[in-house]
């Protein structure tokens, strides 16, 4: 369990999932927030290997945007450039290396949400 971050909690409640009563509405709030807040493209490093992704821990890749997939409260995907291909990988396995402050905050907010 992550320590409670009051500033982040307020941002999540008042900006991201405000007026969202169902899990589907909350998921749409998250995807909208991430799409509007992250400045594409940006560099990330893989912080966790996952069965659904080809990335290895420590690998650095460029995030190009967000794929058009069904929004979820447990999994948000980003489109990366990898081995001359574009593919979607879970945002939870990535940490910004070279990105704007807004992008770093958005990714950090998502990680916080998943860990609470």
C-alpha cells in the first residue's frame, strides 16, 4: 500500500474521476487525463517485466501516444516504438526518463492509483 498523498488524491478526485460514478466512467476519466496531460513523444524506461509485454527491465523506449483500446481502471496502454515496430504496452511498467513535468506527474498519478 502506498502512503496517502493528499495533493494527488485531490487531483484524482477533482480532475480525473470527477463526476464519474461507475468504473467505466472512471476509466474514461483516466484515459482522457492521460491523453490530455502527457506530452508525446517522450522517453521511458521499463521498470518491471510483464508477461504481456516484450520489454525487459532497464530497456529504454520512446512513447508515441495512446492506442485506441477499451479504457480500464486496472490497465492503461501506451504506444511505443520498439524494434522498428509500434506496439501497445502497459503504462504501469514504464517510468519517464526524459519527459515534461506534466507527463511525469500523469504517469506518477497512474502508478499511485494502481498501488492504492
